[in-house]
C-alpha cells in the first residue's frame, strides 16, 4: 500500500514561504536519511566558503540518497536545514536555492531552517536532514 501524504496549513497559523505546518503520513514505510553534507564521493568538502556551491552538492547527495530507496523529493515528509551562519540573508539564500532546485518539492512538507554555530566538517556551511515516506 502506498503511503498517503497530506500537507496542511491550518487557518489559525501564519502563512509560510512554501512549506506546510503539518505533514501527515497515513500508512507505509519510512526512511530517515542521515544529514546530507557538501561532500563529494571521496568524502572531500566541496565549495569551501561558498554556500551556493555547497547547497548544490547537498542537493546532488540528497537526490542520490532518495534514489537509493526508490523515493523522490515529493516523498519527503520532514526536513531540517542547518546553515552555519547567524545572518538571515544566508539562511534565505540557502532556502531559496534549495526550494528552486530539483530537490525543491521536499521542502513543501514540514520544514525547519536553523542558523547554527558549527557543523561536523571543517568548512562545512550547510546540511540537510530528510525523513521520507517510502513509496511501494
């Protein structure tokens, strides 16, 4: 049975810039992707100092991880985006880059965008954590 995914924005909550306040999965299996980092296949950091380049690598990695479980961006039911910055402009840049990428449909579900002090790899500026309702 294919999971039924509903995305809801209750009238009593504020409007959002594209995500939904609530994502409901009726049935099915779930995959939890590890945080996708801006690392190439060899494990080397891509785009030192560039949010744009690092987001591009994160998108490519997330799409590869989704494909490995036969899922697509529209099957994502929860995302958390970490940006190593306290500048709202940087957070907005990452959000816009992600939502206009091939991974964009993933960010119409429940989503959180955070500015953080540090990420796991030296020079890492962005990471994306995804939860997926797997299709049959």
